[in-house]
C-alpha cells in the first residue's frame, strides 16, 4: 500500500481542506500557510501534508481594523459637492 504524499499541490490541498484556491494562494503568499517551491519563484507550489492539521494564522489584512463610524453626508464639513448645490 503506497504511503500518502508528503507534499500536496494547491488543487490537492483545496480538495482536502475545503478552502477555495484563492484563499490557499493568499495564505501561501502572506506566509500564514507553510509552503515549498522546489523549482523556484514562479514554479509549482507544494504544501506539507501536515498543514491540514495545523490551524492557520489569519493574515493581518483579513481582520478589519476598528474604524470610527463615518459621519452622515449632511454633517460633513467643507464645501458641498457641485451636484448637491442649488
């Protein structure tokens, strides 16, 4: 019986993890998901099989920073836009 591969391609990882391909590529790019590129930049990306068991750290850009609520248009300071002037 053959042993399971040590590394998975992105399509294989997507099929096993249930994540979308764009999410996997984004997490590889921001390094929140371990990966290996044996051929160098621009070549096939391989992900360790044990990455399926490890929780991924959410990228800092995935969490929306808390921002103060925007003011309604009527209370904003400054001149009115031309399309609102009469």
